[in-house]
C-alpha cells in the first residue's frame, strides 16, 4: 500500500527560533511517524542541516519575491500526487492565495499563527493592494480543506480582524504540542553548563526567541539592570537571532550590564531543552499578542519555571502551577527580588505542563484522510 503524501510549505523552519517554524517541524515529524510520506518546502535561510526523517526542499530567494520563488519550487515537484498541502505560515498562505488553483486550494490545510492580520488582511502597501491579497486570501480560506488556529485566543482575534464570522465553524482550534521529550541531563552536565553561564551561586535566567523589537527586550533589559543592582548574582542568557540584535547589544553596553548578560545566538531544540533543565527561570515579556507561544510550554515541560505577560495566548500556556503571569513592572521586580521561582518544585512544574500539553494533532490525520 502506497503511503499518502503530504506537502508542508513553511517559509520559517528550524533551526531558526520561531513559533510557526517549530510547529511546521513538529507536524513534519508527527506525520512521518504516522506513516505519511512528508516533503517540506522552506526558505533556504531556515535550513542549516539535513533532516533525515523527511525530505526538505530549500529555496533561495530575494526577500520581496519569496512567494514567487517558493511557488516555482513547488511547481517542480507538484504533479497532483500530494494528498494534502499544509500552508503553515503567513508566507505560505500568501503563496496559496496568489498562485493556487481551485484543486490545490481544496487540498490545503491553512494554519493561522497570529501574523495574518498584519501581513495578509490589513497590509496597506501598494503591492498588496494592487495584487488584492486580502481578497485572494479570503477566497483561499473559503475554498481550502480546513483552517487551523493554534489557540483559542488566536481564533477569536482572527475572526475579529478578518470579519469572517461565517467561517467560525470551519476554523478549528488545535493547540500546538511539544512532541520532543524532556532531555535527560546529569547533575554533572548541569554543573558544567552552569559554570559556563556564570558559575558559582549565580541565578541564571533564560530567554529564547527571535531577536525582534516586539519581544520586549528593551523592557526586560531595563528591569534586569535594576534587579542586578540589588542582586548581582543574576545572569541572563539570551538565545536567538534577529534584526534587533544590535539594538540589544547597544542597550546592554549603555546600561553597563555586559558582565551579566550573554547572547549565544540561535541554538537547536535539543540544546535549548538542556538549557531549560539547567537554568532557574525562563522569562519573556513579549509585547506581541502571542497566539499560543510554545516556548513557555517547552520550558515548563523541562521543569523550568516560566514568566510571561498576562495577555493573549500566553494565558493558555502559563498558569500559577508553572510560573507567573505578570501585568506590571513592579510584579516582575518583586518576583526577581524575592526569588520565589527558586522554591517551585520542578517535578510539579513538569506534571502540570504535561496536563496542558495533550496531543490533539490526531485531528489533522482525519482531515488529511477526509
């Protein structure tokens, strides 16, 4: 019996740190393990290593014409043999909106991650207006096999931004799942890593994300500079890369906190998971209206306490058992001053995260088969 074939188009893909890329990767693994023949098309900037589990076609493209170049790559392999096409991020949905015929759209499962409002619905640029991207995107949503929102808050936000209330029943919520198991790491390995991050009796906190302005780095740097005046043992590790990196480095120098903050660049998932098990707290005070940010779940599944803003989809992945939802700077400073996270039980955090991390991806299999 021939395996059913699934194509995933995801402009963002690991090892780049990013929510949509992580979801695309996890679904590729999940579908491969479920017996499907999986092919991924992604931008070349995202691909730095070979994936043995499935085929990855990387595409090199100038920034402003990425959907066109990815579509050319798609045409080279598309011969009507794919049983389903997953359009995993806004870039992939733009491609489908512009170039897919009705047959291709009817095979498509369109994911909504939260950037569609800005990139596809309310983009006011001349080119988007000229190409009627919004109208084309709405037609894709009407004709596709299914629309998947990766969180409850995100679905509500998307319907409000698009005005597509009539699609309410078509848009299904399938929360993201962290499929990678917690990493086993010995006490000796933890000690070695902690020595590299600061050593001694350092209190080590971690952030992992794209280095972009909206992730809240300027606010966090200001707060961190205040807390180390009170408790200089704090060390902050920042994992990720992005166009805001220079601004972050300049701010670190300006605040004179170079000895306490370390940028380590992008790291792969396995390495990041070992860091979660090594540090004392994961914090990210993102200013974005996050959809369903898995990074907090990843940390909690590895027993690491988490801290995030009390807004949007963060409230779906962080609770009083796994860490802290904060509203004001004073709350952040109070938690860091009192170090309450140091007394949280890592096993309890893991257990509570596991309860939230129930795998709902089986629904995708029925959509593919249907």
